[in-house]
């Protein structure tokens, strides 16, 4: 868990990153019981205070991952030329047959990588087939607790498979493949809602900053009755809602075909969008959609790595912020973006904003990106006490080594956090005033043991999922043909560099 360090700690000698300054200034940080109480130069501290010498480091608030998937940890590196729809088709192969220990192990992998790379909190849309289980999600929470991270864990749920959700895809499958995917059909939505209600009723982690939420995975993968049930469940338990909205052009087109309106407009008509709602990816949202998100107080989770990796298109970061929408930044899952590096996600977000127009006035500035990956993501997770190093906030602090090659020379602090830091400069990570990474070593988990366990799980799951691998191999040519053809239809906004090969 994100355990609080009891007592008083004074950090001396470090530089504190600040978006208002080109080069960070020296500052002491006084922490009491895991909470920052004072920041300044030459702060007096009680004689019994623990002293942390931060000389030679740059301090910044822990990065916050607005969107990931713990179940992806054991599935990294499985595919190359995968669209989102191919990734969904591969899900039984790369994520099937998981034991309870596997569910904890896969989350430990992603959590360990996140903290080692300066991330202290995450929104995890965790998937269990065929429906969420109390034991499985408890194991996920135990993984974050053991590492020492804060997290929001949202069981990712649906009542339609990808073959039912995309009009015409099922009918395109040969009869033999239809029979095989029929076995993947999901339970009635009422059963899934009951399972989630049981999880939320008995959630024991809130006091440790590991919260629960609800994630109807993709709007058209859920019946309206199911989405409304998820809405009511979130309201009943006062937890967040999170969904993949307009991630691919296929999704955007299915929304128009199915609802006669955009996905955002449809979800808004059902009352799902509000201050507790986060739309992941949000690539194919038009200005009206963005205004709805702004007016309802919702958030967007920008995942530039997977957006490019899966060929989904370019999110309009500058336009969303210009219209006043809160934006956080995420990595997405290791099964589709390959790593959990928030520094890379920030750099991608900055670069992607700059290839959409030759006019720098419409590019995202490093201050905007940095703020999105900290305060913007904190808001998306529903936390109001993290994301910034300031009095009254929890002491989640990353210490970057200014002797690292990324910081030679040190010219512009926030710019170099976004554009040059890649995780190699992380020397220490503190969560709640307690070090979880010190001198580049993870203190809360044995990585050697983790590697051995992960390799054993990989080998065992490869054998258990051989039938699902065969199914994917047979589905791949159909999905890879049908979905791009579906996506070639016109939509009223363009988010690709080009709509078709030259």
C-alpha cells in the first residue's frame, strides 16, 4: 500500500521543478506523517527529524498514469502490426487461463516498472474473463499495496464481444470460426453487475489509497441497460467511471451507425458523463464532444504511445486544453504499448502535438504536458491531494539524478523532464514520505524473484493458451481485412496523417 512514513522528515539540498521557472531553484521540503507541511529555503526542522540529503537531484511530483491495464504485464511484446481490433481478438490468447497468482504477478510487473520510472499512482482498468471476481481484484490490489503505489482499480466489463459489437464482423466469419467465438460470449449484464456490486460492497483498500471504480470497457461493447447499470453502480458507491471512447476510427463509425450520434453524445444522453468520468484515448472526439466533456467536468486520458502503436490516430491535445477539458496522460497497457514509462508518454504527447500542424501556436508546451501527467492525471483518478509538491499534499516525490547523462547540462528543468528524461535518471522515489525506490533499487519487491516467476508463468500460459493462439491465427486475416475496410468509411473529422495508403 501507499504506506505513510510516520514522524518528521526534512529534505535538504535538492532543486524543485517548477513550471514557472526555467531552471529549478533550491528548496527544502518538510514532511510530517507523509504530508508536506512546508517548502522553502533554510526551513527549521525539529531535532528528531529524519534528514534526507537531496544534493545533486531534481525533485518533481510523482507522475500519475491516467490509464493502464495491470493484466497486460504478462503479455508485453506479443504483437507487432496490431490494430486495436486485432489486439481485442488476441485477448484470449495473450490474457487467458490466468490463475489467481498470475493476476497478482502481472500487476506486480507493471507496478514495479511504473515506480522505477517515477510513477506513483495509476488508474488500472483490469480485465478478468468472463467477469470480475472479488478474489482477482483483491489480488490486484495486493500487488499495488506490496509495491507501495496508489491506484484506482476499475474492473473492465462488457456484455458483447468484439464480434458482436462491430456490425457485420461476426457475419464475415466462416461458420467454423463463428462456432468458436460463440464460446467467448459474455454473461448476461445483470450477472456482471451483481459481481461488481459484490466487489464494491466489500472493498477493503480505500484507506490505503487503492480505490475501486467501474469501467464499461467500450460503449458499443455494452448494451444501454448495462451502461446505465454501471452508471448507477458508480453513483451508489461514489466511485469513478472510465471507458475507452473514440479510441479507434472503427469505434467512432460504429457509434454513428449504432446510435445515430457520437459515442460521447450517446453516453451523455444516458447520464454517464460527469466529474467522475474519464474517457480514455478520445482521439475521435469532435469539438462538440470536447465541449460536452468540459461542461460535464469529465476528464480525458491521453495515451500517445498506444495510439500510435495501434494505428489509432492523433489526439488533439492542444485543442482539448484550449476548450478547457481536463487531460491526463497514460501509458495504456504493456500488451499494447510495451512499457509503463510515463516519461516516454510525456515525450510522445509533446511530439505528437507538433506533427499535426506547422504552426507552433497550436502545439502543446512542455508546461502543459508536465501538468497533464501530474495534476491532470490526479484529477482523472479522483485524487485532490497528489500531483504537486505543495503544503497539504501527500509527499509523493521523484528525485532525478542531475549527474545522469539526461541532465548534462541542466538548462531548462521542466523541458528536460518532458523531452530528455527517460527513466534512467530516477535515483529515488518517495510515496507518502516513504522511499519505495532508493539509489535506483526497488525496496518493496525482489525483482530477481519476480523475473523467475514471470518466466515460469509465461511458459505455462503459453501451453494453456495454445488453442486460443490457434483461434487468433485463424481470426487474424478476417479481422485484419474487415476492420480497416470498415474504418475507410468517411467520418467528419480526420485524425490520421492519411486515410489510406498512397
